[in-house]
């Protein structure tokens, strides 16, 4: 296949990937407006509403773990287009979630249970489900796109299109909050999701035509650059003859990620009583889910070591630098998303006068974090090539820690102009670290497995991001409960509740930014384990 | 001869068929006419007063109904249950600029407790303060006797079904409600001008299922109040909160 036509196909499949990634963070800026419009009560619904973000991240990550492998069997074009349809359907369902869909759901729930559920809570649950459907399609497009790059390019040239797809995915969630903020300044937030539909329809038509030759040349359906026996050396050629999709493995990794998220996100309501908190502390709530997540992970690893067509080639983890770089990616994702989710909370709770202004302010203020991050990834990659992975990564982590430390000084009256340099410092730090950490994973992988390795970089970062937002929601709610009970006990009538509520929110945000700084600091350890091996060509 | 007999037989059959239709139609017409609208409402009010308990939902649509003089906190909905003669528990949802919040309330006679917005801790309020749902459904001075006494121009518009009550048909009535007493009862949220009212009452047992009040407005879209009642005579109880600080 000619390079130009291959590049055109990669460009075409990158557009929906960008839109799917855009929707990862698009809600973070408009979440307060969504919560208000759905009439989700502050006390009982805030941690549930966080699932609009973490549910998307979770479903996106789950799809990334096995949909690439599914496309080996079902065909790239078919799987990619199916993912695109799922994404478009999910977008439509999100847009109508609080309208006819919720009314229908109410009737169904009533007929099944004879109970009259709260329409607001039901709308939220319907929207979370719709977001997860949307995310599944959005997430599935990434590994299928990467596998497609593997079909279109020879192994020695595949790194560049893989890098492009990964960059497009990152660019999507980097600008998502700004896109959401800008749109909600002029339109209803539902427009964000309606706009996905014409883009998806156009992309569907173009990709349908563009990928026809790929299907004819056997894209997917066993046309892999890496034969199964190489993916898993423990399995004989005979056993690997006919492709079998590892559905059980897919179920296990999905269960692992879901339990992990449920564990981190388990929190009492915002107004839980002291006895509630004392009766069942956070760790006690989280522990059963985290134990189940660990068990599912162990079963998944066991399954992958035996299956002839593993979803994740475990041999990759034996490569030098691979595991420490992925661990660093996980921690970076956690810290980064703590800022991405925390800044809109700060703006909406403490600074903005209206929700619309809050969405707009959050959007552009977060750009002070994400734009320097994207810009710094270029010198980060260059420095890694010149000086090795460790120096730029450690420098980046140091800057990120300093940035977060400065964010701990934010007060209710702190002007945005003072926040911008703090966010920019953290952003530059993340940018300097992310490029070398991703490059370390790719360069540790054999050429035929770079698609899987690229997908793993994104999955680990996403898992970190999911953990970040879940922790922010559950820890934040838990601490807000405890602080409210501590600071507001006694003569409640005499206290200015709104002012005290703002102080509590500020304290909780300081603590979560502190946790993010701590996790950044912990990322020093895996980065120190990276060996400065010579960078491979391509 | 045979032809005459056959024609006679056919004529007899046709007459019998007509007769059967007339009899069946007559039987249908003998169904008792629906009661007078005033009678339906009176029976429904009596039925509501005799209930040991019921669940309720009061929901506002349209223009905000403010709970405070500064017009920052507006009532959105309340859902809870009433236990005769004078106890009620409810969750009240209020809307402030950029914020939706819920408070729980308990009313036992004129005694009243509510939860604090941030800590969820129960606090007892002085009599006459707060949104006491027990007074709203008091059998002597509450909403049901007002409905019976202050309604005018009642008309029965027929039988209707409601989405929230699948499988049931109701008498659908409409009329006007004098808003003065409702205004006092609802802490100034509804009324005091005359309101359009629609009622849905279950035939035979006369359970009141839904009331919709519409307050027209010169300034805006107006305000609609929907009240639903269900789960009659269930085993429900309302007790004072376990721990609440003494009255300030």
C-alpha cells in the first residue's frame, strides 16, 4: 500500500478517535451545569455525578483492553465502524438522557419494581449508562486504529502512525474541557453531544469507503504481523492454528477495572452522619472491591499466560523499562486528572458567579495546564533522545510537584492570573515526563508489538486518570463530611453556612492537590528504574 | 309453500337478532351514571381523612416559588409520607443559584425538625417556622378539607389514565380553587389568587391520585403544582429524630 494512501487512512480514522478522546474531559468543565440541570442534590448526588467522568474513563479503558484483539477476528473495518456506531449511539443517548429516555426508564422501573424512583437520580443513572456506551465506542476505536496502522505499515515504519494516533488521543482529552467550556458559553451543554452525530456520520461514510481495500487485503482476520505462537511462546503452533477470542480474559480485565473503580469511588453521601462515617470508614468500604479487583487481575494474568491469543502479550512485561515506564504513566495519569477534575471544582465552588461562567473559566484555566503540557512534550521527547529517559522525566516530575505545591496556596480570593503560572508549571512538568515515559514503553517493545504497547500506555494512563477522579470524588466527599461535622457542630444557626461550605471545599481541594503532589513524588521511583538504553530507530 | 316458510324463518331470525341488540344495548345503558362531581370530591375527601397513611409527592414546574424573602431559595419538590393523625416525614428539594440541595423534614403536630444543609444533622425549629408537611395534610385544616370547601365550577371531564399509575382509570375533574387558604397552608408558596385545578380520583374507592394546580401569571409562564398520592394504608411510622439539639 502506498504511503500517501495509508497516511490518508490514518488521518481519517484519527478524526473519530479525536472526538472520542475529546469527550473524556469535555464533561469535567460542564459537570456543575449538568448536575444543576439534572437537579442532582449536592448532598446525595455529588459522588454519583462523578461517574459521568469516571464511568467514561472506565468504559474507555475496558474497550481498549480487548477490542483491538477482537478486530483480529472480526476485521478491522467492521470493528472500527461498529465502534463508531456505538460511539454515535452513546452520544445521542447522552443528549436525550434527561428527556424521553428517562421518562421511559421511569415507566420500566415502575412496572418492574412498583416503586416511584426519583426522576433526577434516574436521569443521572441513565446518563452515566449512556456515557459508558459512548466511551466503549470511543475507546474501541483507539486500539483498532493502532492495529490498522500495523496492517498499513511495515514494522519498521509503524512507530510514526502509532505515535500519531496516541498523540491525537492525548490531544483530544487535552482540549476537551476548553471545547466544553466554549460550547456551553453559547449553547446548551447537550449540543456537545448532538454535534458528535454529523461528524460521526461523515466519518462513517468516508471510512467505509477508505477501508474497503484494507478489508480486501485481509485487515484483521489473522493477518497479524506477530504470529500467535510469538505472542505467547508457551503455546504450540498447533494450538494457535485457529484464532479464538479470549472472552473470559476480556471479562476478567473488565471486572478488574470495574471493581478497582468501585473501590476507589466508594464513599458515603456528602451529608453522611458522623456515626455513618465511624461505622464504616472509607478503607472498609473500599477494601472488598479492591480485593475483588486484585483477584480478577490475578485470574486475568493467569488466563493470559495460557491463552494462545492473549489480549495483553505478557512477554512485553519482561522487556527492560516496560513495567517501570507503565507504572510512571499510571501515576502521571492519576496526578494529572486530579488537577483536571479539581480545577473546575475550585472555579465553580469558590470563584465563578454563575455555572455558565464557571464552565467557561474552567475551560480556559485548564488550558494553562494542558497547553504547556502538550508543548513541553516535544522538548521532553528531544531531551530523552539526547540525554536518556531519566533526566527529562525527573525534571518534569519535580516541576509538577512544585506546581502542585503552589496550588496548595490557592485561596478563595486568589485571582486567576496567579493560578495560571502554577498550572503552567505543573503542565510543563507533565509534558516533560509523559513523552519519555511513553517512549520508554514503545522502545522496550519489539516492532511487531508496538501497537499493543501503545495501547497499554494509554490504558495505564487512563486507569491512573480514573483512579484520580474516583479518589477525588470519594476522598473529597468523605473529607467534606468529616470537616462539616467538625467545623459546623453546635450552633448551626449562627454560622454562615455558605462561607463555611466554601472553606471546607478549599480545604478538601488543598488536600487532594497534596495527594496529587505526593503521587507525582512517588513516580520518581519507577522513573529511577528506567535504563538509558539507546533509542531504536523509527 | 316451502319458500314462504323459509322467508318467515329468515324474518324471525332477523327480528330476533335486532331484539338481541336492543336488549344488549339496554343492558349497557343500565350502568349507573357517574356520581356528581361534588359528590366525587366529597367522597374522596372523606376517604383521605379516613386513611391511616399515604405517600405523597408535591412538585413544582414553571416559575420558581421562593422560600425566602431574598428570593434565592426556591421550592422544587417534596416526597414523603403522612401518618394519621398528625405525623409526616419528607425530603424537600430546593434550588439555589447554581446549587440543588435536599433537606429532610419531620413534622409531628406542630413540632418540627429539619436537617442542616451541610452536616445533615437534625435540628428542631420553633413552632411556625419551616415547611411542616404534617400540617399540610391535617385532616381538619389541611389540604383535603380545603379542596372540598374552596372548589368551584367543578366538572367531570370523563375517565382518564395516568402514566404514573399504570393499569388504572380515574375520574378526571376540573374546576377553580380559591387560593387564599392554600396560600396560608403552603407557607405562601401557592396562591393567593384563584387557581385552575384538575383532579384524578379512583372510582368506587375514591382514592385521590393526583391534583394539578395551575397558577396563571401576568409576567411569565405561570406555575404548575402536581401532587400525587399513593401507597394508601401502608404500615408506616414517623418518630422524632434520635438526636437533635434543643431549640435555640
